[in-house]
C-alpha cells in the first residue's frame, strides 16, 4: 500500500499518465507558490518595518517597490562565485541545497484546500497526504540544520564554523519544545495525517473562528510555544544568533557569495513561511472558514474561499514575525538557551499533562470540573517545584548545591 493511498487520486493504486501529470502540476505549483511567497514576504517585511521606523522602504522597482526582491535576486545570480582555498568544495557547493529542500518538503504535506478536481481526477489540494505527516514535519525540521552545519564546516573558516555550531545547539535546544507543541495538537486530533488534522477542525461558521471549533482555544499555550520554537529553529530575529554580524562577521554564510548566498537567504524566509503554514494547519483550522452561500460544490467555495482563508491566516502570522523582528533586539546567547531549556520545555510538558487529563476525562465521562482542577493542580505543583529549583538572575549557582 502506497503512503499516498489515502489521497483519492491513488484510490486504485494504478499510476496513469493523468495521475502523473496531476502530481507534477501540484509539485511545480507548490514550489512556484513558495518562491513567489518568499519574494512577496521580503517586500512586505521591508515595507512594514519601514512604516514602523517612519521610512519609505522599497519604492523603485515595480509598483510600490514590489519587484525589489526580484531585482536583488537577479543581481546575486550574476555575481561572481568564490570558494575559499581551504573549503571542502563538494560539500561547500551542496550545502545551500540541503538547506532549502527541507522547507519545501515540509510544505508538501500542508493542505491549502479541500478535495478538488484537476484534469478530471479527484485529489487533495496538497502535494501529498502522508499518514505520518506530523512525523514528516518533525523530521524535516531536524534535517534542515544539516545544510547550515555543513556550510559552516565546509567553509574552512573559524567564524562560519562557530555559526554552524550555534545553529546546531540552538536547534537541539528548541526541537524538544517544538515537538511537544506539535504533540499537543496531535493528542487533540488523534491522527498524524495533516489532512485529517484539518478535517477535524473544519467548520464553516463564523463563531467557530473564535471558539473551540478550532484548536486554538484548547491549545493556546502549545500554539505560543510552537511560534517561539519555530522562530528559533528558523534563525529568525530575535533568535538570529547564528548569523550575528557583531560577533561572527555574518555567521555560517560568511564565505558564500552570489547565488549560493541567495539560496541560503531564500531558505531562511521559505522556512518562516512554511512554519507559519504548519501553525495554521495544526492550530488555526488550515483552509477552513466561512463560505459564501450554501453551494458547497461551487468553484468559489471549493477553490477560492479555502485558499483565501488559508492565505489570510498565514499572512496574519507572518505579520507577527515582522512585528517581532522590528520590535525586539537580538537575545543574548545564554538567555536564548535558558528560554528553551528552563522554560519552554517545562511549560510544554505540563500542558501536555493537562491535555492528557482532559482527553481521558472526555473518553471516560469523568466530571470535567474535577478533572480540570486535578490536572491544573498537578501542573501548578510541578511548575512551582521547577520554579524553586531554577536559579534566579543574580543568585549564585553554589547556593543550590
């Protein structure tokens, strides 16, 4: 049985020419959407930060400067490619592509719409619906650091190597909190398929966007933890210690020029967009939202409205990332590590305990008030013990031995 057998496109298991063309269309469309989204996001980021700082921002290339990112990409494409003499050349050339591929592969399991018809074939509006979609996301988020790590090591220079070591330590510090936040959504969904996760949240009423119809009501804490951990894993400010110019001369990509540098630049922002899309999928209902009229099978309600709601939710999260980028300074490295190890992981574990108690209570028909109070009491007690055990700022570690 194929991993894609749950998609109606592969119902009979036979690969025909039409099915191959549909799959090819979805792959090319997903990659093109990501590339265009990165270009628009960089323009959006520059304009929003410029407005927050009372500047104009890009306004020359294209209407409102929207083609400025494309112009920068073309410039980098034609710049000279340099490789240090001390570099490991094959790994040095391969590293940018190892950095960008995980972001695209994660986006492949994100549903941006319901079941649609393409060339007469019924299929989900996503590249692939893996039965282990959530595990695929976790795996690709971990693999993404290999491109950065190998780039710093293969450059044959000390500063890029320090940046890659920082990237590895930062990913390990926040991967646990990231996985626990995803686990909270999976406990509510009861499935690893991203399509089924969205189907479990699907609701077309307006009030569902502000109630427990979406899982944001139950998972507000995992949602916030997911956003913080995803921001740290994508090296986005204020967690951009991997490429701190004041300390590392640019970090892991110091020795890269031209199109190879542009690929790293593209991978970083592609990761931000992909993580926002995953957050929408796990916590905000994905493409579900109010429809127009009662005709569920119309083109507007099958294609336009789901894509509109998915895009609107992703843009809202991307605006938050831009807001954070413009508002917060870069964190000190010891505080970045402390946030991940001392706070996010503990809070995520406690919230998983609370959600597990609530789920068991629902299945066993226990008194919800007693269950909530018990789970809350356990969480408060455990958090109090952790709070007393962690040294406070200004206190010596020797006092706790």
